[in-house]
């Protein structure tokens, strides 16, 4: 059985954006199964919700695997502002503004056949390094 690769699609207008999950064969995720009619697609209010659904679809296909590894890649969010930004304020903003996903449709699901690389941003683990605040003097 080949791997079904879910893709998050943006639908609607700028004022009423919605998101749906499709796959590389043109089907639409209806919530419990795949549909061939676009009107049967389950629509999500946020990219994050649709990405979570796509992640769940992928994970169900790879649960039988016995080897699990985790790698950590640091992600820095550099903030330039007139005043200090609180971590909770940044976390809430970044969760809404960032769209982080893998290009599975272009490159496959992992470095080996029948492997899955699943990125996870753990917003609850966000920290601010000591001495990260600094003033900038910009020479003109």
C-alpha cells in the first residue's frame, strides 16, 4: 500500500479563510475518510487545525514502525521592538502567524522509503536565553 500524503490547502477569501486537507491524488479529507467531491471536504478555521489533521493522517500510516528517533533543531525567533515583548505574547502571535510544514508531495515523507519525518513545534517549551535583551544603535 502506498503512502497517502496529505496537503493543507487554503480556501475562501481573505476575510473568510478556511483550510482543507487534500491528498496527491486529488481527494478531500471529510473527517473520517477521503471523498472525491470538493464539497464533502471538512473545512478548518485555522491552518494549525488543518496541519494537525494532516499530521494525524500521516501518523496513522506509520504507527506499525518499531524504530523511533528524535532530533532537535533549534528555532530562534528574533524580536526587534521599542519595548520588551512577553514570552506569552510572542508564543500566541507565532502560533497564529507561522505556518510550518514539510513538502512531502515534492520530496516524499522521509529520507528512506517507508519512513516519516514529522516536525513538531513545542510552543510550551519556548524559553528566552539569559542576556538575550540588548539595545541596538543603528548608525546612519
